[in-house]
């Protein structure tokens, strides 16, 4: 019996080859896409889960019950940190929660952002000298007069170059009025006079002030550095995020305060722009196989480097100038003594010489320059906005850089640097009573004016406005920085506030149960916390795979709908063509159900056959490409893939779902044509073909 | 007991809003094993009568009784079952199923009937293939057969369920006279051997004259 049904059903499939082919291709494509897409989205979802949970969130996050916004560890859409208030007592929360057996660890954290104004290169050198003199006055044995001498020479080197620049009109002068400019240039001449340096050590205060206040404004400030950071218990952080790894420098010793910059930030934001552009070109040429001659972008980079050589030149350690000049002369084969001109030549980069110059740059030249605006070991001033809207500033030592293994260069995982919890609390504006008193004393001693909130917003808002602040105000900001310099002060005060905390579970598959248990503990012990899973805590980023899935599902569904419409159309056409035959079958004694079965089998065969082909193709790709992995194109992809390649595997459950959906849709598509067929009267059989 | 009985049957067709009376009160009864021709000029109502007997159409008035069942009392499923079990159809244009070969076409009603084992089924089909003289064509598709051969397949298909009544509306109209005659001969042979009741229409006089009984129609009425 059945095979006759099949024969009848198959007939139409072959009769309308073209239609079958089109329906078939759509079904093949649809099922291929669904199976393959699901497999990839799944891989991305688990990669992302790994990236997010292993770099910031842990399995769960807790934060204050009274939070105004939902916690988003990567910040809100506009980039601002989410306003979630704080929980005052970490120890109490920790003790209470660790009672739940599935919780492995709790790491307190808090996200914020801070600015660092590196000042201009003359400012920096002046500041360096000032510190050296101060230390020397305190009889620091590590400061030798030789070091001071060398710092003075460096300053002189910078001033000389500035003078050359002014003479050749290539100085980037920022002073508004002509008279200010002329007076600054006069001061520059004073500072360059040999007599100025003779009694420098004795009058360093006033001399440095002259250079810093009068001459330095001839130079542009370097752009502000912006740091997103996570304040956390660094030991706990290191121990619980196994992919955490120090890249440069060292981990902050226990009990010390300090700052760890994410290596990605360090390599992109902190690195000298000339060097960074060299890196970018290298990446484009080597990894992406681009040609300099064909890429406008790369040519722009080269042009920018040539125009801004000063940025590199000014970080040169003056004492190495002769060696570097000699090296460049030899390398470039040029009889030229002016280092600046030699550098001009060096950065004449073309297709053929790029790789060799890149190597020479890093191997032979880089050691003589300061390639990073912040060196490992530097103490940097960080200015942040406190909870209440004041600025707060601290000086903090940069101990090193870090990354997370397997998504090293991802901007998302690198979206934050790390700071110790106490420094975080200070920057955030948490003050213990004694700290508050101490600050007040310092403030009254120095007679600091209150900066208005507007001014602070200006500082944080945009650089231009910040520049418009009066010198006095700027000075005040930097004085505040000094006032709060307690980098070396031991941590003595107890302050337990935290913004949010990452929870690691022993068994992360028990997430729902653990959330319920934590909520219960929270109620009983009155902890005032809220608990969310990592996905919700990661905000938009965490929702991304859901969005991907919806898009994929929608697209595939549309494809299947089109296929269904075509199936319906082709069945209807066939029904119309076969009226006499259907009538004949009915006249001979075929019940309506028999016709219905023919239609069902016909569509079932079509849809099963083609979706099977699509699935097999997808599986073939999954087993071949998926096993080797798709290489992550770009750093963002690395974060989503949680590694350099995305490996994906068949998702049998979803394949089944795809199958069922296809069958269901084609079943629906069969109904109308089958109904039409069943309505055909056996009388049709009697009508002669005419 | 009559296998077929028509009692004052009237049939009107609706052509748009116009009522076309095709049968104006037809009554007759057929004896078991009769070999009957329905004759009459074109438009006299032959096809209409056969459709009513074949349970593929219903009368406007009057009773059509097939194998003691009043067809107007039956629902679609019962009518279908009656067609399958009691009636056999031979069509003017053969109406074979194009994808199925000779054997499959003949077997088709048996598969719908489901009352035989596969072995019995095969024996039955083979018997009728032999009977209509198509032993060497069992694997042929209808498109590979001549008109006469096709009609033989149709006859075998109509007979394979051993129906009480076989209906045929102008079975020879699409055949040349020689082939037509051989088909009529086959039908006569089966009628005389198996006692199957045959009722068919034709306007071929030479065929008409071979029938034992002729029902002559004119304008939707029987001519006495
Ligand atoms: N479906 C229909 N709709 C309207 N009128 C019809 C229909 N079928 C038949 N008729 C009309 O009913 C009458 C009887 O038709 P019928 O087909 O039964 O005649 P017939 O004897 O079979 O003729 P022929 O020898 O040409 O086949 C005719 O007048 C015809 O026009
Ligand atoms: Mg007719």
C-alpha cells in the first residue's frame, strides 16, 4: 500500500523539477544556515560566557539592593559606569554568603573611570627634577647628583629643541596673544642662557617654576589618558580569574597599593603614537596582507608619523643622541648630522622598506626613546569623579600590565585596568572618619579654594574646556594631587564598602538554585544585596548572543516561510493539473484520506530530503571547519570567541528542533492544497480532456 | 432483487441561473448479469444516467437504488465505499494513472480495498492481466500503450475487485471500430462467464445491436 502512495507522491516531485529544485535549494540553504548558525552562535555564546565570566563577572554578581540602575559591568550604553550605589560591609556579606555550600569565592569590586593628564613634555621633565630635588633634600640615598645632572641636561635638551622649533616656526604654540607669546619666548632665551644653569641647584624652586609656568605653555599638552578601572581585592582577583596574567612588570605585592594597566590599553593608549602607528601598519601588512601602495589608510598613517616626528624625538634620552645619530647615518647611508632630519628620512616609509625599518625601529632605536607615556614603576596621578561629584585625585604606582590568556588583545576584556580596593575607595570618595579629618587639615594648610562643580565637569567633560580653566585652577588641581599623595603610606584603615562583587560557584550549572539560596540568605541576614547572573551583569554585551540567535532564527524562519509558500503553490498547481486523475481515484473508490496522505508524503519527502541534505552539508562544514576553528578576525572577535579561533560542534538537540520546525511548516503548507484536492468531485473523472 | 433500480429519477443541471433538465423522470431496473446499453443521441442524458448509477452524482428527484442502497441516503464515505466495493468504472478516455505501470494500475483498487493478502492480490492481478491479454505489457506505462491496450487495462482495473456492476460511458468512443469491437467482445465474454452486470452507453449502432437490452434515451426520457 505505502509504496503506491510513495510512487504517487514522488511523481509530482519529479514532474515539477524546476520548482522542486527551487524549494529544495531554499530548504537546503535554510537548514544549512540553521544548523550551522546555531552551532556557531552556540560556540560564540560559550566563548563569550568564558570571556565575560573569566575576566570580570564570575558566575554571579551581587550589588546593592537600593541600586538606581541595573548593574552593567561593562558600563552603560553611553559608556558611563552604571549607578548602582554601594554595599557598606563586605566582610558581613562574605561571611553570610560563604555559608552557602555552592559558593566558592567572593571578590569585591567596583568600576569607575579616571583621567590622567600627562602634561606636556617640559612639564613632565620639570616635575621629575622637582621630585629628585625633594628626595635629595630628604637625604634619599638612591638619588645621586649624577642623576640630577642628567635630568637637567635632558631638560636643556628639550628646551633647545623647543628653541629650534620656535626659530623654524614649527613649534606648536598654544598661547593666545602675541604679547604672551613674546614674553614666553623671552623667558625661553633666559632659560637657555648658560648663566641660568650655573646656580641651578641652589635656586631650583624658582628656576623650575619659571620653566614650568612661563616656558612650558609654548608646548601643547599631551592628550589626557582615560582609564576604566576595576577596584578589587587583587589577591582574590588573581586567584579566582585563572586566565589573569601579568605581561609587563610585576603583580602588586600584598598590602601595597597600586595600579595594573591592561596590556591592551597600555599598548594602544599609553604607547607613543608614532610607535603605535608602526604597529598598526605592521599588523595590516603582515596579518591582513594589505599593500601600503593600495591602502589610503596606511598612507595616512605614514603621513601622520612624518608630520608628528616631534612626538617621538622629544622622548629621546639626550645622552643617546650621538649614538642614535650615528646608527641612523649608517642605516640610511646619509651624510647628515641633524638627528631630526635623519628621523624625517627614516620615516619615509614605502612598501619595500617598511619591514626592515620596523625591525630597525624596535631593535635599534626604541631603547633610546621613552615609548610609553607611563613607564612601569612610575607613580601617576589619577583623577576621578567621586560619588558625590567632587574630583578626587591620588598618586598611584603602576606596577605592571596584565591580560587574560586566550583573549589577550580584546578591547572588551581590556576595557578596564585594575586598582587596589583601597585606592579605589579613595577615588570613589569613600572616606573613613580619620581620613576625612586628615584631608581637611591638608586642605586648610594649603588654603585650597573650592573648585566649582562646573569646573570639574569641564575637566571631565572635554579637553578643550579643561584648557580654558585658569592657570590658578589648574595649579590647584595638581596641588590636590600632591596633597593626596600617599602612595607609600601603608594601608591601615579599615574600609569595607564595595560596589559589586563577583561570585564564583563550585558548580556553575546550579546557577538558578544558588541565586535562590543567596536571595534567601540576603533576606534572613538583611544584607541589602541583589544577585544577578553574569549575563545580566554584563548588560548589552551579555545580551548579544541572544540578539544573534533572534536574528538567525528570524532569518531562517523567513526562509522556511518562503519555502512553505512555494511548496503550497506547487502543490496547488499540481492539484489543478491533476483534477481528472484525482477524480478518477475518487471514482474508483479512493477515500479522501488517501489523497491527504499522498500530499503529506509528498511534502514530507521534499522537506525531509532537502533539509537532510542541508543538515549533512552543515555537519560536514562543522566537522571540518569547526574542528580547525574559524580564525578570529580582529580583537573584538577574540573576545567573543574566547580565543584566537572559534571551534564549533554540532548541536544535536537544535538539529532536531530545526527538523521539527521544517516538518511542521511544510505540514501547515500542505493543508490548503490537500483540502482543495479532497474537494475535487469524482465527476471530474468523467470529463474528457478537452 | 435488482442491482440497479431507478425510480422516477429527475436531474436538473444549473447553468448559471438557468435550470437545464437533463433527466425528466427516468425509471428502469436492471437484472443481475444483464448486458445493457444506454443509447440515445447526444445530449439525451446517457452520461447523466451513468453518473447517477456510478454514485459520482446525485439525483435532483427520485430514487437511485444500487445494490439495495438508496444513494441519496448515503454520505460521501459510504458512497466511496459503494464505488470501491460494488462498482467498476470504465472511462471513455481510459483514465489510467500515468505514473503507474500496467500492473500497478490494475492493482490500485485492490490496495484501496485491503481485503486480500499480497499473494492473493498478485494472483488476482495476474489473472486479469492475462484475461485482457496484456501479459507481455505488465511493466509498461500507460503512455507506452495503444488506446485499445489502455482500455483493456481499464477493464482489468474495473473488474479486479470483482464488482457486481461495471459501468462504462462510451468505452469505445476513443477507439477505432475494430479495436472498439474487440473491447466489446471482451466485455461480453466476461459478462457471460462471470455474470457481471454490464451497463454502458454508446451511440455506435453496431455495438448497440450486440446488447441484450437497450435503454433508449431521448431528451432525458426513456423511449419505449
Ligand atoms: N455539468 C453540466 N452542466 C449543465 N448542463 C449539463 C451538464 N452536464 C450535462 N448537461 C446537460 O444535460 C443534458 C444531458 O447531458 P448528457 O451529458 O447526459 O448527455 P449525453 O447523452 O451523455 O450526450 P453525449 O452523447 O454528447 O455524451 C445535456 O443537455 C447537457 O447539455
Ligand atoms: Mg455522454
